[in-house]
C-alpha cells in the first residue's frame, strides 16, 4: 500500500482551498472553522442519522433538487405500492432518470460507464401510491469480478419486481447490449409490466428518436411476440421532458399494497456509503479514460464534521492521476464534495494503491458494491 494524503476544506483559505505544503504531503482545505459549525452539524446529523439525510424534509445531500414533476401531495392513505427496476446498458442515463423521477439526487451520475455499482432505491411518493425505483448498474460484458458482480446486481433487481423500466439511449444505435437488456426486461414478465424509456431525447433529432422508438419496439416484439403492445416513452432525464407520463405509467401498474418507506424518506442509502459515492462521483467527473474502473472509495473515519475517505486505485500511476499536479484533482474533488454537504464539513481524502482489488470479491464487498 502506498499513500498520499490530502484534505479539502474551504472557508479560511478561500482562494486556494488550502495550503499545498509539499508534494505528496498534506493538502489541507477546510470548510470554515469547524467549531463554529458544531451546532449546525449536529442539527444536520438528525439525531444520529449522520450528516446526510435522504429524508425529503431535510434534503441535505447538497446538490439542488433535480426538479421532478409534482406528483401532488403525498398522503398517508396508500392504495398502490411497489418496486420498479430501472435497467439498461451503462451510461444510458438510468441514474439521472431515477433522480429525476424521485426529485432528489439519490444516485451518483457521470459520463463514465459503470458509474453505478449497486442497486440504489429512490422513492416517489404520490397521492395514494408509492413507487420505489431501483437504479441498477449498467448491464455489460464483464471483464472483472467487479463487472460480474454488477451484472449479478442487475439480475437480482429484475427478479421479483412489479415493473421494469428498460432504458435505451436515443443518441446511440440500438445494439446487442440493448437487445440483451430488453430481452432480460421482458423475459417471463407480462408485457404490461415492462416500459421502455428512450432517454436523452434532448440530444437527439426527432428522426433519431423515432428510429429508436421503433427499434426498441421491434426488439421487444421479437421476444414477446408480434401481438404484444409495448409501451414506449421518449424522455429526457436531463430536462425532465416526458418523465411525468413515465412516472404515472409506473404508478398505475403497481399492485395494491402498504407503504414501504415513511413519507419523508426518499432513499435507503446509508450516509457513510453516500459520502464515499459523492467522492467517487467527483473523481469520475474529474478524471478520464480507464481510471474510473480502477477507483473505489470508502469512508475510513467519520466524526462529523470530519470525514476521512480512502480512494483506492490499482496502480501508482493511477494514484498520481487522482492526486493531480500539486494535488489539484483532489482539491477540486474535495471542494465539489464539500459543496454538497452541510456547512462545516471537513473532507479528508487519502489515496492508496491496492492492486487488482476489482478481481477480489472480498475487496469488492468491503466497498459495499
Ligand atoms: N443530454 C442528455 N444527457 C443525459 C441524459 N440523461 C443522462 N445524461 C448523461 O449521460 C451520462 C450518464 O448518465 P448516468 O445517469 O450516470 O447513466 P447510467 O445509465 O446510470 O450509467 P451507469 O451507472 O454507468 O450504468 C451523464 O453524463 C449524464 O449527464 C439526458 O436526458 N440527456
Ligand atoms: Mg448509474
């Protein structure tokens, strides 16, 4: 194990977010004077729930709400409830769509494939109904134990759910990966339980969108039989276009049942995992190419408002990329993460090398993937 240690805060050192004393040493950057914020931090902790909360009343995850449509006032009386798994190839926008459906950021997103590494539940509360959307990793051809694990998660999320939303990308031709997704989505399921979303219509021409809609329909009919009706939804998870009809279609297909989550809860991701995810998200956005697959994050110390997060890479060269010139990448990542946390957060990032962690099931499980 090799290590390099950095912390990113903001307040006291507004312009540079911290000192960079020497290379490979410590970059400290904090979010203001920690003691001053103790009260706020304690309040944000929500009585032991930790610094982050996915309860709708205290959306403390930082980034602005993604602006979902308004499903109306959620009431206590429930008629319908159930689970809807969102599946698709990597990078088609599943997580962005789930965030939009739920109206709160519950899953991290990035332009890199295989950003999502485990099923992530986000709850849509509507009058008389509750839909639990399950964001899943992108179904892909796996090269590592991690990749196989991601695909296993998808298989698990497809079993025993009420509705499946299969997502395809309007800007890329429907290929073998999409075909596999659509086959898995409809296999052994009544047609009415499967909805197909053609996402990213904001970035596609009308002709492209039409082409994708008919392509997806043709694949589903091949599997289910020509007589089956397929429900298709052109959407933009990025802008929200078309998301409301999709959400309503999901809600309409839920069976009668009790509420699975309290009214003010939008996700069941624990605060510790979420902190590590926020760091990984910023790393994926700040770095490029092959690095994303090599990155894993975990919280190693948490004494709010101080959090120490370990970033694990597979090679020393990757460690250098993650740190950046004079700590520039880590600093950027730490600052972006801190901006999503309650005031006063002190985020310490620490990079270590662990060769081949992606091939070791124990390591993969250790990260919670
Ligand atoms: N233009 C456009 N971009 C989108 C839309 N939805 C998602 N994206 C972008 O597509 C990329 C992938 O989005 P994610 O939501 O992370 O995709 P995903 O399917 O969850 O990806 P994995 O978790 O890797 O399988 C990101 O850069 C998003 O900003 C959309 O409706 N329009
Ligand atoms: Mg995702």
